[in-house]
C-alpha cells in the first residue's frame, strides 16, 4: 500500500485551479474586448473627424456662442 504524497496532491490541485482560472479570465477578456470594440470605434470616429454637424469647440479668446 503506497502512502499518498500530500505535497504532490496539493500541487496537482493548485495547478488544476490555476488552469481553470486562466480559462475563465481568458474567456472574460475576450468578451470584454468584443463589447468594447464598437465603443472604441465610435469614439475614435467622433474624435478623428466626426460628423460636420457638430459645433466647433470654443478656443481661448473666441467670443462666447449666442445663447438660445
């Protein structure tokens, strides 16, 4: 009858837990990246040459826009 090695069992269980955690985090990261990708595209489009219908931002020394 062989004596169980508690250290080897602990290391095997730890490795299994770490492997599972890595799989979960990798899946979550892929999901977050997929969800953020369209948002980043919209923000980039708006900042990089957005629609011409947006009013220009005031600059230092420019007159205040007329009140509505």
